[in-house]
């Protein structure tokens, strides 16, 4: 797919009125996260990377969003959603149990752990999880469909779109502090927001040079 916002980089806003010191502090920390696990084990981390590659596949032309590292950081810091669905343990326990169960399902079906399976085999197991068809005893009563929807899908997608690389991809300007957004309609754009190419990449590239 062509880049809808060619030439746009949200980090060019770093030293403009769009961001304040607190925004810069939060984003700098996010950009400097270690790429090795602190909560997950190495095999668990590799499994999360494999799962994320199916949920949020990334283009080859830019450095990837470190999805597994962002999920690992959330769990390492024990950041909670503040609620949980019936049948789902707290975040840390849900992830530990879910990854253990997914590997048990992979071993039963293919005699290999999930991270070592071919892409189509991984995809098939994730699809069966989404449909609630995975029922190994290793799930410990936690519905696989619930783990898919409330933990895997939610945490991985949120991690991906919390990163500035993803913001540049969708033309988003980042947090609204301190400048804020004025034109909030679906078809409206503030002057400092990125312009989508709409088949005219030269126009968008010219416009995005001046976004600040």
C-alpha cells in the first residue's frame, strides 16, 4: 500500500508548540524502552512478537513498532485497565496463562511451540482462539475467546497505536497538550495536522513540510 502521509513524521513536532515538557518526557520514555523482556521470559517475548505479527503486520520500509516491548512494559509496570471481564484473571496472570495455554495447543496440534510454527499454522491457532475453539486444560477455565478479545487483541493494538511511528503512519499529531485540537469534525483539519495524499503525493509532501 502507498504511504498515505508521505514525508510526515510526528516527531518533527517535538520542539514546537504542539508538545510540552510532559508530553516530550512521556514520548521519550516510550521511544527508549528496552527491546529485551523484563516481565516476559525470552520464549514468551518471542511468542508475543509472533502473535503481534499477525494482528498488526508492519511494512518493511520503516523500523517496526516494538509491540512486544510495549506490552512487556505495561505488564512489568503492572499497569491495570482498572477493570476486568468475568472469567478473566488480572492482566499479568491472564497473559502468563494464555501464552502457556497457546503453546500447549500448538504442541498438541503440531508438536512445536507456537513461536516455531509456520505462519499459516500460527494463523489457524489464533483464528480458532478468536472463535473460542481452543479448550486445552492449560487454559484453567479462562475462555480462549475472552483472552483473545480482551488481552491479545486489545493490548497489542493499543501498544501499536501508542507509538509515534504508528502516529506518523495514520497522520496523527500526537497528544493534544498543550495546543489541543480545534477542528474536530470528521472532514476538518487543523493547520498543523498532516494532509493525506489522496492520490497526490507531491501535494501531501509539500504540505507536510510545514506541519509543526
